[in-house]
C-alpha cells in the first residue's frame, strides 16, 4: 500500500492537473499564469533560489495587439512544479528542491551507488525496475545528446543538464500514468506503456527523441 505521503503527493499533483484542465489551459492564460507564479514563489523560499521570486506563466511571453502569443521564451518551470508538489505534499527537507531537475537526478544517481543509501530518493535503471506510485521518471530533453543512468552525471558536469521529470500517479497492468508540469505549456498527464516484464520503454511516450535517464524511487 502507498504511504500517506505518496497518497498526498498524488492528490496534490492531480489537483494541479485539474486546475490546468489536464493540459487544456496554457501557462500564459489569465486563469493559470499566476498559479505558475506560485510554483516559483514556493521554490524561492529556499535561500539558494530566492532570485526566482516573481516569475510566473507569462515571464518571457509576449502578446500581439490582438492578445495572441507572439513569442514565448518563458523560463521552463517543470522542476519548479515538481518542487512545489513535493513541498505541499510534505516532503520537507527530504527532497532536493531546485529549478533544475538535474539537481535531484544527480543526487538520486549518487545514492544508487551507495551500499547503504542515506536518502529517500534513489535512482533505478528503467529496464530492471517497475515504476510504482510516487516515483519520478526522468528523461533528457535535448535531442542532440543521449545521457543515461551511467552517463548523465558526466553530462551535467559538462553543462548539459537538460532533463524533465514526471510523477507516477497511477499504476495499471499494462501502463502507468504520470503528471508533469510545463508539458506542452501546461500540467498534463502521460500514458507510459509497460512491456511484458512491467518495464517502461526507452523514451518519453510524448517524444521519440527524449530518452529515459532513470526512474527515481520514492522511499517516503
């Protein structure tokens, strides 16, 4: 059975997804752009990231005279979303909140190398581990590179840290469902097929060029 924390994590993620109409409402729309600002505000309460205060779903977005989006260079907020959901769910100091997924992915990969892990979030190889409720699925998001469980830390050290994570919110016999932020400029669900061994594929189901780095097991 999922822990009380995992149940709360899933509920918070589902509530945010509903707020965005499951992907229908975009980050810059009047009904949700301030919500994205709440993600940044929550993250900015952590001292290293205070400079992110004030960002929202319209930061970097320009509109033409008819009110249509003419340019969107908004700061990616998918990691701020994960940080927000983890914080609201009650992860407290047990999660590495950050504006970049790379921070907690690298930390989880480091934990995986320890004989006795000292933290609750541990990276697992996606072809030997079946995702469970509350886990994070981490993928790279830069087609020109293809990091994996063994090489991602080196890519980050070289400055190539682009990544994305979704939270596993449903587990079924043949697929799992995740929720992620800044997916198509919204908060959206994804369906990940499982193979005969109950493993996900090598790529994000929404992008054939976005390879899976790892699954981060949630031990809370």
